[in-house]
C-alpha cells in the first residue's frame, strides 16, 4: 500500500496532467455531439458583454449598409403588402404561428470548420435552443446555446449543420450541409435524380424545418449526378453574405410548443 | 511571490483580451495567429509544474468560452504545458538543467527551436480536435503549418520588442 502511495506521489504531475486533459477532451467530445446543452459557450455575460462593447465600433462603420438593407426590405414588404386587402390580412395575421425576435450579431466567424456566432439576445428575450436565425436575405443558422442575455448560433457554415430545404420550383426536399471547403458555397444532400434540378434554381427552406417555409436560402451553382447516379451533388451559393451579417431575426415557432406537447401526449397514451 | 502571482495573472488576462480582440482579427486568409501560447512559453522555469499545468488549462478554457469551442484550446494548452520541460531540455541543453535561462539572452536559434516546437504541437492538437474528424486531416495539417508560421513570427516580434523595452 505504501509503495502504491509513494508511486502515485512520484507521478502526481502526470496524474494531474491526465486529469486536466480528460476534462478538456470530455468537453471537446461534448461540443461535437448534437443536441446537447453546451457548458462551454460564449453565451454568458462576460464574453457576450465584451463582444458587444467591441461591436459598437464595427456597427458604426457599417451603419450605412445596414440602413440600406432595411430600406430595401421595407420596400419589398410594402410591395408585397400592397397586393393585399388590409382587413382580410389583419385577421389572418393573428394566426401566424411565427414570432420574430430582432437581434444583433456581435461576433461573426466564417473561416473555421465549426463556425459559431454570438447574438445579443438571450433567454430573457424569449430565445431558446433550436430556433432559426435569418436575415433579410436568407438564413444564418440555428440557436445552439442560450444564456441570460446572449446566445450562440450554429452557423450554416458548420460541418455539423443540417437544415431541411427544398427546391422552390418542384418542392423536392433535401438537406443543407457544408463540406467545409469555402465559406461561399454550401451543399444540398439527398436530392433524388427525379428532381430535375438545374443551375440557377432557387433553394428555399422546407416544410419540416424550424424555419418558416419558403425563406430564401441560395442559388444552385452546380448540379451533377453523383457516382451512384441516384442523387445529385448540388453546390449552392447563399443569398446571405456570411462575412457581413449585422442584424438578424430569431424565428420563434409558436406552434412548436403545441406540436411537442401533442407528441409527448401521444407517447404517454 | 505575491508580486509574481499578480504579474502572471495580469499577463494571463492581457493575453486573453489581446487574443480575442486583436490577434483573432488579424486573420490572413483562413489563418489566425494564436499568440496567447506565449503565456505557456514564457512561464517562469523555476515554478512548480502543477501551477503551470493548471494555469495553462485555465487559459485554454477561457479561450474556449470566447470561441464556444468545447475544450480544444484547453487540451492543446495542457499538452504543451506538460511537454514543456522536455522541449526546454531539447532546445537549451545543459543550461536548462542549471535553470539559468533568461529568454532575452539565449542564442536565437535555440529560442526559435523552443518556440516553434511548442507552437506546432499546440496548433496540431488544436486543429485536429477542432474538426474531430479524420477526413479533414488535410485541413488540420495545412492550418497547423501556416498558422504556426504566423504565430511564431508574431510571437518573436512581440518578445523582441518587449524585452528591449525592459532593458
């Protein structure tokens, strides 16, 4: 027994090293597994607060661009609205299952394989995990972890990102993934050969996703049958400029709670 | 002892802030310099090993919080902190055993060897764990090479500037 103890004492540095290394590896593995609340994230007040205060400078520089984007969006929405009769629309709007929480991107990242972004809205603003994040032009990603005042977003430029999308023209579904090659191109997997997909086709968010259906995603720049000749290899250029995002909307699906409750009820019965 | 502790803590905080606010934004292409490893490289040689291990682990963990990256920086820092005595011995030979090294006075070749070995190990672990997927090994190796060169150059410049001001 004494020998064991003296042996352990001699090796105490090594054991301490193994302990610290295992903690880091456990945290790393946890961060690579999907759908788990992440302990190590920038969605806390210290890191978020620092990012936000630095972001004020960046915001000032880009104010013109952001204003122009908002104006364009307003113009587009006004045009769409002018086609409707106000009284009938107002009633319909009450039943829209989505709510949009405006937020500001305070930390961007697009050059890594695992790009995680930080926004300045958190739990007290009603953000929860697995909400979609969009901009005027297209989609950005999915909420990954939520702090009190800040949240992190799993970017579409993340090798584990997977989002349900469809072809605007024919409604064939696929999933939006990223091969990690360049931040300018993402891929759509699982588009079957019956879908006559062509270059310049538009990809939109699909029916079974956390995003509202029909949000613009990007434009097909390459579509070829893969080796098995059953599926298409599709490259998509995002409508969003991922290097300059600015303001975003977090999409809250009000119906999601009901759906989940129904699912749980169904399981209990 | 207390003065040393305060100084180290300040250096720790300074490096974390510089890394997050400055060095991470000094991207060239896809390559980012991780200059914060200077904390491990320049840690006093006479200090206890477990203090070096613990503070390096905490340094990596703080950066993991900022980059939402799990434990990759913590793992990379812990590994180079553990391997540091061997690297010191390899780079500086006998003078390390007498524990009389002053980083500003060692021959430049030995200094570059010491810096680059630790930086390359750190970056290799970092990029391998970041993707955690062997199909991206090409990416990891390429990033290790170019980011290491970038980090090494910046670190040497900073260390030279800093030590000159001291004299």
